[in-house]
């Protein structure tokens, strides 16, 4: 990865079932993520994904690009638009793109993420800082950050 | 009714230790569709230099959201939970969370601001292991919408 490089976009399909599963795994049982009645009562268009679920999907892309589950040093987002998830078998697609930027920390790279659902930008100011990829296995110490 | 500015800097008592389990990490990874071997296989995690499986980057929210309840439910702060939406979230990692960790959360009210009739509350949660070493710092910015709803921010409404 080099600064300026555009990373291959990742697409994640989100269904109602995914939200129920995420609710259980994360402990966030807010009914706006599984009940149409609860969601519309507070003025939402319908059931929406947990913001933290959308962030987790963006995190998957970040880990993929960084080439290691333990390479993420910093990860932050702003929740700008809800991801409405229809009650059907198709769900919606969340698309995560990324561009490499120079990082402020030695041995690290910054990745700015673009996270969209349809035409909506659902996360804003989404950026991760990742350690630069380790040398290939057998290439020596794993202290990393060799370029 | 703007939030009480005197809460800025307030630190809440440490939460009881939360023991991170391998199967909890597996469940969380499956829920977000992540299949990196380091989340699932102790051998794969050890090959990366970790003593046991590691957790995906946003896993700490499973602890910090509950810990943040100390602040959100503090009757003296007086947040109307029905008007709270999640505005921002950030994690800064000293190392990945891993199975076997016994993690304690300390919540601090870092910032309270008001703009256009809405209140913005930023909490910082320091997540430390049993030796007191910092593992991850977690910031959450919550938006408490004013009764006059014209906010552009945080329509996620997930918190």
C-alpha cells in the first residue's frame, strides 16, 4: 500500500437476520434495529442497522486491506445517515471503499474510508490507522514496518 | 434543557472485570461476517504473536456500551434516552483485545457542547487489563436531540 492508492471496494449484504444476530452478539437490543413498530414510532423510515454494525463492516474492509486482524491502531467514524434494512430476503448492500493516505505515525498508514448504502454516505470522517504490512513469512523478524 | 457542563471531567468508578471468552469472540466475528483465522484459531493467533484468539476491532463496544450506561443513566446528568442518537465512535488500540483478557472500563465525560438546540456528549472509556495496562481507548459521541428536531447529525439513533 502506498499513499494515494485506491483500495478495492468491498460490498457487504445486510439483512434483517444479520441485525438480529448482531444484536445478540453485541448486546445492543434497541428495538429500532428489529421492530418496524419501534423504529417508525421514533420517526425512522423503518428498521435500521446498528451504527456499530455498519462500523464493524467497515472494519472488516480495513482489516482485509491491512492484511492482518491485529494491524489496526486507530479507527473512528461519524454516523451520518441510517442504513434502512427492508424486511425481505434481499436486504441492502453497504459498500466500503478506501484510499491510502500518509500517516502521522511512523510505520503506519492512514486509510480514509467511504461507506455508502445506495446513494447515501452512511459514515462520515471514517478513517483508520493501520500498521504497514509485515514482511512476508520467513522474511525475518516480525517487528514489522520494514519498507 | 442543556446538559450540565459541570459533568465534564467526571470519572466513574471502574466496572467489574469482564472476562473475554474465545466463544464470545467467535460469536461476534460470525455476527459481522468476519472469518479471519486469528479470531477463531488460537494457533493462527499465536502465529501472529498473540497468546490466544484476538477480537475484531469493534468488539470492545460489547463491553463499553454497557459501561457507558453509568453515564447515560446517571440521574444527575439527566439525559432523555429517547432522544439520544449515536454521533461518532472511535477506538485507539494499544493492542488487540484477546481471549482470556479480564478487562475493566473507566468512563470519563470528556466533552459536553450544545449547538442548534442539540447537546453533544463525548465519553472516553479507558479499557485496561488485569495488570492495569491500557488495552484500548474508546470514544463515543452521543447526540441528545433538542425537542425542536432539525438536527443533521447522528440520525443513526442506535443508542
